[in-house]
């Protein structure tokens, strides 16, 4: 057992990080070229094949039950019960805003060629922490349609949810506007990601090929892997390497036949 362990340890090949770095640096042109090709391909694909999307946001202020009937709004805000109820209403509002009745009304009013699920998929709702504000954001390939949908969903949902929940209607304090810049995709981001992926991938391939290559290629390899000292080197004549390759191919063909 001890002999086997000793043999296995001797057969292990130590990976020299400096040597690997040298291999990568010797092929930096290939690595950089592949990275640039990937980056250019990603940029062209993003520009030509991916549809740009635009976002428009309507901001809604959600009132809690009784805010308009139990005195001033400031008094309602000082009530802990009212504040807790307001948070619950916001949660319910978020859950109900994409329900089928609201989606159907919006589709009917704007004459959209969409199904309820498709329209709901364009809508995202967020609630900033410790506020009664809902951000209703619509994403669409047409910035004008995104704006119209956002405002219409806000109007319809306020009326519908106030009636269903028996609360004071919420207020829209900021209408959606037509977006002048796209929200996605990010061409710069995609190019950088493709560049990094290309560089990492080709570097990994080079390293793996280097590690799997167990052929003796230099005097140092003989001393490192075989533990033998070289007494001298025989220079190879010009053109002899090509002849050796031809002879090797010829032998391989003969073996196959």
C-alpha cells in the first residue's frame, strides 16, 4: 500500500499557475479576438433581433377606509388602526389590479388586440417602503401604447376596487408619460457580457487543452516529467517537421486500412 501511494504521488503533475498564465499570455491575440467577435455579434443581435421595450409609470396614492369620512386626512393618518388598514388595502390593491374584470374593461376601452393574461403580463406594480403609493408600470414595444395602458388601468382599477372593497377611491397624482428612452434591452450591457463570456470561454478551452496535452515538447518537460537530464539536443532540419507530419498521416491511413 505504501509503495502504491508513493507511486501515485510521484505521478501527480503539479500545475504551475505562472506557466498557465504564460500560456494564456502567449495566446492573448486569439483570446482578445474571440472576445471582440462575441461582443460584436451580441451588439448586432441586440440591435437587429431584439425588440426594444418602453415603460410608462402611473403613480397612485391609496387612501384607507374612512379617510374621507372620519374627519381630516391628517387625523386619519395619526390613527394606528387606519395606518394598518391602509397597508392591507395596498396589498389587496396590488393583488386585484390585474384581475380579469379590470383587464377586460381596459382592453374594451382601448380596443386592444390582447388577451387578459397578455395584458396582465405587461403590468408590474411596486410599493415603496413605508408609503401608500403604488407605482403602476406598463412595458410595451410602443411607448404611446404603454402610456395609454398605464393611465387606463389606473383609472379603471381605482373605480372597480373602490366599489368592491367599499373604500374611498384612490387618487392618481402622477399620470404616465410617453417614454423617450427604451428600458430594454441594454446594448452596452449585452456587449460587455458577451465580451467577458467570450474571453473566459476561450481561455478555459486553452487551459484545458494545455493540461490535457501530455506530450514532451521541450528540454524542461523531459526533466520535469521524466526526471532525466538531457545530454544534448539534436536540431531539426528545416522542412523535416512537415515531412514527419506527412509520414504520421500516411501511417495512420495504413493502420485504418
